[in-house]
């Protein structure tokens, strides 16, 4: 099969490796290093990539691999920790470095072959490094292919086997020629074919869904109206036609006029059975007095399932499946990927918030996709750009944008702020340049002056980021006059707000959402 296996040793960059591989139109999967050799052989990858990670190979209990992995004849690329692990398994000594190499570094490429095919021999290149261990000499049978001031072995390859290692991170944007290195591994070394496309993915998923659901059973879809759940619904609908019913839950945590927009768009464009459920009072009751963001997500997730169970009773036929628009970043941030050692960032209501006694089997056709891939699939399915290009909106809605306790008064303030913010972004022609933009109501008040009188009112934060996949993000540099206009409108038009701030944090270290 034409696919690549990525073994996750805990790096927060592991998902970027997958992104780069998929951008080259090669299918890949991330799995934990605990997969045994028999499983790896059965996976039949054309290439194996060992990710970076926070451990040192000489630490007690550090994640490792079966040394026979290097004898399978399958090309292997070790990145950072992955390279050190290859060296360790091959008999070399990895030791702590006196100077940690973190950030941009310059390496000297020794030869223009292998991973560095097309590079100038003896040339210099900028890379992104993140390690505190080093090798002073290569393992038996390996030769050095690149070095830096602090890393005498910045890259290496085996003399006879297709085994390669780099001590830096070619998957990140800060390694300008990293894409070429990954391209050389995929196509020159592994012999992959660039055949993984949106059309191929759709055909594959439709076949799987048909086989899973069978000829008679039905499915319901938890529809939010965003691009993820909409694409998931259209994909499943293509597989099982009228046996899909979409349930749109108005949980009282939506933006202004959102329910009306979703119902109009869905019924006008898609022709899928849509059932709207008004459950706002139920959700607000469950969230009363709750300030902890994880508890909010848990309660919202459980309430969703309760609402679905009630709504499903009114769907004729044998409902055996629940469709969700879960994406790869949701899974990555909620759990260690497929059991790997990556750190859990936060719980997503449609991943970690589901109860153990779920009455349906889950169908998550987008679970292995990043946001931009979902949009490509949506376009291939024929969805209009107004849906495909929509900014992400979290399943828990405004509950995680009202920091602290949630009530109708605070939600109403945030709705009005958010509507002005998005209206001005569109008016400035900036909506399509921004990955995600939203307002946050902070749990504080501040002193202000209006009409020669003292005020003590709400503070709001505005957030806008650029991103490719939601895994990393940079704050959007608004023109000053746009921010000034937004702030002026909010303070003048939204009673109860007297201060507007703008969030200039990138991800990492921050996340995109505040909760």
C-alpha cells in the first residue's frame, strides 16, 4: 500500500510531520511506539518516520522500538529523538550536550544525496533545532551527512540500509528547505506515489461508511452548521442517502442569528433531513454556576448526548450510528494520539466529553483530517464557499468564550460584541485572510468614563489568528484603523462594555480559544 507510518514519541510537532506528508499527497497515519513489530510489518508502510519527543534515549523508561525495526528493509527516517533512538539501537552513545540547541541553527550539508538530494554539497542551510542531547560519533555502518557547531552529527545515513536521521525538525516552517528533505524521503527513498487526494479520500470513506452502516440501518448527525459537521454530514449522506437525519441543537450558546442561518443554508443547498431542537434552557441550567472550562465541556458533551437520545426517538427506523465532525486536531489535543505519549492539551466536547454508555456507534469520517483538508473535501463534494470558507466555531459555542460562569446576560453581551467584530472584519475585506476570529467576555470589570460619569463595566478581548491547520497559529496584525473602528463601535453600541483588548498571543504557547 502507498502509505507512511509515523511513530509518535511525544513531540508536539508530530502532527506537522503528518501535515507535510499529506501535503505531498501521500497518506500517513500516526501510531504509538508501543506497536509491536508484527503489527508494523502488517501495516505494510512504504516508509517509517520516528518523531521527536521530550525524552532522552538513556532515561529509564524512555519510549523505544524493537531494534529489528531497522532490519525490515523499509526506509526509516528518525527526526531529533527519532535519530537519537536509531543511533542508540545501533550501538552509538547518546549523551547530554553541554549547550542546548534550541531555535534556528545553521548546519553544513556534507553531500547532496539521500535526504539532501538537490542540495549543494558543503553548503549551509538554516534549520529549527530543539534538543539537549548529542552524538559525537555515528553508530557502526553510518556516515555523517550534516553537522553544526553544537551538533557534530546533525544528520546521518546508513551505508547499506535505507535508514536516515536528522537532529533538527524538517517538518516545521522554520526549516525553510525542510519540505525538500521530506519530499526526498517520500519519493526518492521510499518510492511513494502522490495519489492521496480529496477525491480518493471521499471514495474510500463512502465505501467504509456503507459497509459499516449496512443496507437498512440509519444514522443521526450532530450538526453545528460549521464546516466540519457539514462536510461529515454530506459525506455520510453520499454513502447512505436518506437514511441520515441531521439534528441541529440550539443549545442557547450560539452567535447572533446562527440558528436561522444554519437552517436556511442547510435546507437551501443540501437537501438533507434536518431537525432543529431548542434546548437552550436545558444547557443553561446544566451550566449554572460552572466556571471550570473542562467541567463546562463535560456537561455540554453529556447534554448533547441526552438531547440526541430524545431526538433520535422521533427518527423512524433503526438508528445505530452517531455522526460527528471530529477532526485530527480535536483528537490530538484531547488525548494522546492513538495511545502515544503526546501531552493532552484540553478536552473537546465531541472527543473526551462523551459518556461511556453511548447508545450508538460513532462515525467520524474526518477524524484523521486537518481543517484545510476538510475544506478541500468539502469543495470536492460541491459545497458552496459560504460553508467551506467559514471560520471554525467550537462545539461548546459561546460557553467557552464567556470566561467563568455562563448566564443569559453575559451571553447577550458577547453576542452583540461578536456580531460587530465579524461585521467589521468582513467590511474591511479581511475575513478570508483570517483563520478564526472571535470575541471573549472576560470575568472582570474595569473603571471607565462615559458622559462625564464613572462606569464599572465588562472587558472584552478580541482574538484573530492566521493558521494552516489549527495546530499552530499567529495573531493577525490588524491595521490600526480597523481595530480602532471595531473598538469604538463595541464601546458605543454594546451597553455594559467599556474596555476592548486585543490578544497578541501565538499558538504555542497559547491555544486559539481561551478555554
